[in-house]
C-alpha cells in the first residue's frame, strides 16, 4: 500500500499534473468566490476539456477545483456577510463582525490557514480510511441519518441568542419552507399554491441570499459608511495565521468532525459548518465574543468544511454514491474519464485512488496559499464606501439566485426572502435557525420515512440512534446553558417596548405561514401529511408562544433595532431599498438582465452614491463586462426580458 | 510525462478556435455555428455525462465542425427542461435535446405538467441500457425454481419513486405476485444499492454499468444473488437476452420458468412499453421534427459515424456497455413505437400506480 501511495505522490508532484491541478484550483477559487455557484458551475467549465485528457491530470484538475470551493467562498462570507456556499454559512456569524471591526485581513487569513490545515487533515484521514471505511459508511442507516438531522436541528439551541422560543419558531418556519414541493414518499405536491416553480421547492441559494445578503446590503447602505467601521486593516494576515496556530486542537477536532460528517452520504456539507460552530461555542470557556467577532468562530467552521470534502470522497470512491453536491459532479467527471467509482476501483486501481487523495491535499495547500496572499489586498475593499459596492453585490446576488433554476421566479423568491430577512433582523429572529431548518427539512422527512419503512418503530432502539440521541441531548443542554449570549441579529434599540405592535404583526405573519402549512398538510394522504403536519404544529405553537410573550412584554422576546426611528415617525429606509431591488427585478423581467443592470448601476451610483457620471459609467462597464464574461465562460443563461422576446 | 494525448490536444485546440470564430459563415454546413444541447438534468448526472461524452464527437462528426455546448436545465425530474425546449427550440438544427427514461415516462403516463410531445420530435441517436435484479442470499432464493420462497416473504425494495426508472421493475414484481414493499424517496439508484448493502432492502435493481462495477463484487463475495436481467425489448416487442449478461435469464424467461406460463395480458404489454421507452431508448438525442430534412440526415450520418468508429466501444467503456446504439431512422422508428402507447395500456398503468402506490396523475 505504501509504495503505491508514494508512487502516486511522485506522479502528483510531476510538472504536468501540477499544472492542471493549479488550473483547477484557480477555477475553483473563482467559482467559490462567486456566491451560489459552487462546484457545479466549476465542473461545467472543466468538463468540456476532460475529453481526451490523461486520467491523472484530469483527476488532479477536477479535485483541485472541488477542494478549494469551501476556501474561496470565505471571501464573501467574511467581507460581505453573504454565505458564499452552504459550507460557509457559519463563518458569517463571526467573520463578518470582524470585517466590520476592521479586521477583515485577520479573519480571512485565519480562515484560509484553517482551511488549509483542515483540508490536509481530511486528506490524511482519507488515505487511511479509504481502505477500511466501508463498515463505517454502512453502519449509518436511514435511522442514524435521521437522528443526525435532529442533531443538526438541535444546533438551534445554540444559535437562538436571547430567545429560544424565537429560535424554535424560526427553525419551524424554515422546516415549513423546506418541505414545500413534492413529498418524497408519495410524489404529491405540497404548499405549491399551484405554482410550477414551487414543485421542486425553493432553492437553497435563493433562501440563503434572501435571508443574509439582501438584509446585510440594506443595513450597510442604511449606515452609509464602508463595511469596516475604522480605517486600519487590523494587524493583517500574520495575526490570523498566529490565531490558528494558537488553537491546534480546535482545528484538529473540527477537521475530524468535518471528515466524519462528510463521509455520510446524504447529509453532506450542508450542516457541517454549523455543527463545528456550535462545537466551538460549547467547548470554549469565554463565550462573550461569539457572534460579535471571535476568531475561533471563523476557525472552527473553516477547518471543518475543507476536511468535509475529504470525507465526502469516501462514499464517492467506495460506493459510487456522492457524499455532497459537488461530489455528485465529480462523480460525473470520473465516469466521463472512463472510471467507474466503486469498491472495484478502490481495490484494483489503488494508484488512482491515491492520486486523488494526494491531489486533494496539494490542492488545499495551493488554494489556501493563494487566498492568504489575496487576503490583504481584497480586505481593502472593506474600506471602500459601501454605496459603491452595493450595486455590485446586488447584481451578484441576483445573478446567483437566477442560476438556481433559471427562472424569473428565483428573483421574485429572492425579494420575498429578502423581505423575511430584513424583518427577522429588525425584530431579532435568528436567521441561522431558519436556514438550518430549511436545509434539514428534506433530509429529516426522507430519512424518517425510510427508517420507519425499513425498521418500523424498532429504529428507535438501534445503538447508533441512541448514541446520537444522547449526544444531541448533551449538546442541547450545553447550548441552552451557554448559548444565550450569541446573537446573529445585533443589538436591539432602547425604545423597543414601544413598537410591540409591529413586532406582533411580524410574528403573526409567521404564525399564519405555519397555520397554512397545517391546513395544507391536513388534506394530503397519510405519508405525505405526517411530516408537514408535525413541523407545522411545532412552528404554530412556537410562534404563538412568541406572540404571547411579546404581548406580555417579556424582555427576551422583544427586539426592534429600528424602534426609535419608528416611534419618531421616520423610516430607516429598509423598505425603500427593498422596493428599489424589487423594482430592479421588475426591470430585469421587462428588458432583460444586462440592459437592466446598465440602467440600474449608473442610476444607483449617481443618485445614492453621488458618483461622477464618468466614474459611474466606468464601474457599470466593468461590472457588466465581468458578469458577461462569467456567463459566457460557464455557458450560463441570464433573463432575456419580455421586451426582447416580443421584438425578436 | 505526457500532458495530453494528441486527440485531446486537437479537440482542445478545435474548441478554442471554434469559440473564437465569429458567427455563421455558411448555415447549411454548420461551420462556425453553435449547437445548443439542452440537457434537462443537472451537471454530472447520468444523462449529462452521456451528453458530454457525445458532444465533442458530435462536433467532429457534423459537417462544418460546429461548437456543441451542453446547456443544463434541471428541475421537475427533467420535465422543466423538456417543456422549455418544446417551447423555445429553433428548428434549424441548432437546438437539440437529450432525454432520458424520466422524460419519457411522464409523457406516457400523461403527467399534467408535461407540455412537450414526442410526436413533435425526431430521434437521431438512442442509447439503450439494461439492468439486473438481485436479492439478498438470506432468502435462499437462487432462481425461478424458488418462486414460492420468494413469494412467501415480505421483501423491501429501495426505490426512487413509483414513476421513476424502476417502474418496469415494480411491475415485474407485481406480475410475479411477489410481496414487495417499496420504500420510495431514494436520491438515486446508488442510494438504493447502499440500502441493500446495509441490509435494509432485501431486493435491488441496478442498471448494467452500476451492476458491473458495484454489484459484481457483492455477488463474488456471496452477498448478493442475481435473479434476472430485464432483457432487451425491441420495437416489435421481442425480448432478447441482454448482451452484457448473456448467461443470465431475462425477466420473461424467469417468469416462464417460475409460473409455467408465458407472461401475457395488459400487464405484460405495459411492461414491454415501459421497457422500450425507458431502457431500449433510455437516452435519446432528439430535435424538432420540423427541421429541414438535410439537417436531420446530417445528424443521422454524424451519429452513425460516431458509433461505427473502430474505437467507439473502447472509448464508450462500461457506461454505455455492450448495447447497440440506435442511429438515424432506426432510432426514430423505435421512438415512434415507444411513445405510441395504447390508451388501454395507459389506463392500466395509471390505475395500477393509483391503487398500489397512491400516485395520482
């Protein structure tokens, strides 16, 4: 085994292989930086070139791309508060406050160093695990996977901030939104309102962008400064590297966690960052800074998400069953190269297997190295007046959302989720809780249904299930005991007791959503009904509890960061900006993406940013040109506009 | 070390040149044109990989060497992308579509979301596949002689859905009177195989390439017993042995030996219709029927050139298997046959799905 591993290492280090690996890394970084694209877009750039390439180089290129996506996506998470991909959602919680504090460079370099170490640990684990991981993967049946989704949901206890009730209600609403679409057991349509778009459910990108990106953009616009509140870059990248080196065990623990979770097909990387985040919160003595810019809150998810890719390779290579979304694409690439992944490949072509593993390690080093060098210059963007960045971010958000299912409905859903996001932020509802509920809803339902079908109710007594249940209980206990200080939604306003009416109204809207879910569920066949009915009732009770508590004036539930302005009869401008963005969507629908951006960019820059016309024109050209290039290079599509379709 | 072999280098160069070339010089021979190949599935899935295998070869084989780009439009289990193609495709040969069993089945069943009609399309290339049903050795079943043992047990089968690729397999189980409990919602056939390997499911089905790479080792290790292949159904309704598994009985043979009679009646007709549309023509390259005759002929010729190339088998590897690719008029004739389903058969299928699985169309 060792001689094969060594000879594979030699091959990986050879010039040609290295060149293609670096090429793959570059593509991976670019698509990683652009939120919402991820491995799938990267793969569609690389796949056309695979035909005829030699296998080792092609594998290096694919792995290079896949490995660094959770590295590149950190840029947007830290600097803009936009979760670049599902693997970097938790990084936002502490990374973005650090950037606001003027420590973007430190946060970024800490993130990249952890990514590097996590990725290498993942590769090391993979190289040993690949020959013996079979029993581990097989021991996780649908029952254990269901329990893991419950474990994931228990993270809400840590991430709810001051009000657990609000956290549960938010997670419940997330579960409700996540179960829109076709029921896995029977194929019945649920809560689709008769809209074709909703048959496949709301795409994750749209929900994440709407909940996080739009509210953050609007808040920064409202504040009217640069992202960073002060001018220094905060010690630069050296400090971030030292931060990581000071917490070696944290990195090792989170990386191992990432590996194991990544190895379980079906759960994938969607929750690994949250699990790592709540792990660091639960095991740290001083928790006062989490959610406000604690560097450990960046290190934990970033070491886990790169290691996760190594873990995800285990089921992909051993069983031919992808461990995550980007692994599904990697699997397709392998088949295109004429390799059938599966136990036959691992056993008979061990050299190929080790080429993949070493490429993974190397790609992590190369990718993180490049990012560390980029960290400082890119961090300067946090010093630019935000009003100049805002149109660009809005464009990227809309571009990414539209790629989710290439429907105008994506953009409409983005604006709707943006509306939900700004009010959740304003009234102190934990958005991460909603996102976790949303991400886990399909898995929870599907695995529960399968577990019951396969084992009846005996699944409850499986040892794996009991172990995970115990871990969950401990985690909830720790979360409740220590999690209260972590807030993803900022501080409330002193006048918040006086706007209880508005807070009640928003809670009432969520209550109605839950009620609608229960009402819809009641009309379905048993198998399609049971899950939405359960979570609908959960969301209903929790949101009712929030309503009652706000009415009775309990401090923990009362939150409104716009209260003073509202009391004074003024508006903070959040609705105004959201209306502008909604107008932009309407314009895109009417005249198409590019013309709409050509109108929106200069108008916004001149009216809101007081930019000179020439500057505005140059920035417009740059931005539109950039998106045009990306669209062309990835053979993507953008909305063409009603007018264009009628004229041509 | 050699970076790229000669062919790879050439196709990369060709790609680069083609991308750099300006639009249309001579429309009739595709020179300088870009052909948009809509794939109603995500990147990396079976149909996508199939298209990406053929795309560069199509580019080389079509007159004028056009650029062929794959456009993925996933959603609705391929209905979204196929609907979009039906609505927007140009009939100049520059818009083509790749379909799969999950595009064909909803059309046969009359799914209300389907807004495409295979009668509007002509097929120029069709890739068949086959599949094998295998069982956990704990049931002690080794062949058709053990049918009573097989019928006596309630056996679980992990499936993607009642109207997915497994539909003819479920129907085959029903025809033999087996007590199979289908567990739906698997993300892929691979996930179903994992359930089998964990011992959750007692019986399973895999398409040919997956069977060879992932189930063969289980068979050799005594952890799985193959029962029958689905066989190859041709446009006349004949069922022949699967060329990938010449030593394995087909479902029809298995049925005959187990029950002592040939399968017949509506159920068997429906099974053959599903087999033809979902397996014999599992993946198809179609273009609008209204395209000029010379364009359709050019595609037929190109498909023929590709599959008759001496090294095609070797390059196609296990994924396409030993099956004869259908090209040109032959593919189109099979398509016509497959998608012209007798209303009585359709009714039988929808009734069966509604009764056994509560699926409403």
